[in-house]
C-alpha cells in the first residue's frame, strides 16, 4: 500500500493549514488510485507533524511512503530538516519504504504554472 | 509594454534567492513574448524589494505590470503585505497599470504538479 505525505511548512494561520489539507485531498482524488491515500503533514506550527503523519500512514497500512515537500526553495527545511525527520522515521520503521521526492519548486513545470497564475486575477484580496 | 514581476518571500540563503532569479528568467523564455520582461522581486531579506522592482519595470518602459506572488498560501504576506506594497506603488506611478494576479498556491493545476513531483526523486539532498 502506497501513501503520499504532503509536507508543508505549517502556519500560525489555520486557514493556510486548511488550504494544505484540502490540497492533499484534491491530490488524492486527482491521482485516481496512484496513491491509496494522500495525507498532509507539517514541519512545524501545525499538526500532524511529520512523525505523527508517518504513524498515520502506517496505521492505514502503508508499506511505501512518498514524502513530497510542499516548499518552493531548497532552504534548510528541504535540505536538512525534512530529510532528518524522515531518517528518524526510517529508524523507527525499518520495514517500511520512506522516500523523499522532489520538492515543489524543483519541478520543471513550475514556470508554466507561474504563467498560468499571471493570467488569472487573484482571489486572496477580494 | 507588459512586464511580470515574480514576487518571492526572499531568503537569508542566497542560493534560494538565486533559484527565484533563474525561475523568472525561465518564465520569460517560456512565455515567448507574452511578457516583454519577467523580473524577480522579494518581499524581504533580498533585493530588489518590491518598490525597487516596480522602479526597474518602469525604467524598462512598462505600461502594465502583473505582480505574481510566488507564495503557497494566503497568509498575511499575500493578503496584506504585497497588496499594500502594490497600493503604494500605484500611488507613486498613477499612469501605470499595476495588478496582482493569483498567488501560486491558488492555481487549480497545483494538485497535478504535486503528483508530478511525487514521481521524481529529489535532487536537493544529493
């Protein structure tokens, strides 16, 4: 059983964390069975944190966990903090495959997404 | 003349700011003439800041500036800080159209991009 964990930074603003939770749900629907579940997790400031997220994946029956950093740049969080959390999780669950994918900003399709955004008026300030 | 300003948060880590600068260049190339230029700007911690970025757009000859927030969630920066900076810029350049587009995380294509990321191994930690 394959589960994606979408790891966001986490915010003091609950509506921002809820955006991530809704997005994980949308990814699961769009994936159409590629992932048996897509769970959100947060590096800090919100729950579940990464260790709690991993535990939830395993409670669901995951044998393979793909952790996707929902981050734009390869800063300390992407280069050190998330890999460190995942290494810790691997030590606790040696029979489970736990891999980190590309972080969001690394994807080649990002430039195209920015062009799409530019053509659409913003909702955030209305 | 239409110019896009790609507004990132800005980081203490220069390599992260350089990622944004390279991305702006890539967006310009991909846009194929939709925008006469695509300039990066930073809300904080890096330069050019938003006012400097607007001034650069106008020096280039921009009559229309589309500001794209390179942000994942509608937090304070997207809802208050960037609109505030743009309002300030409009007051200084009343003849120029300065509009804010969707922020990145608002785009409907985001879920698909996450699925793409999940299928690709990360480079950041290698």
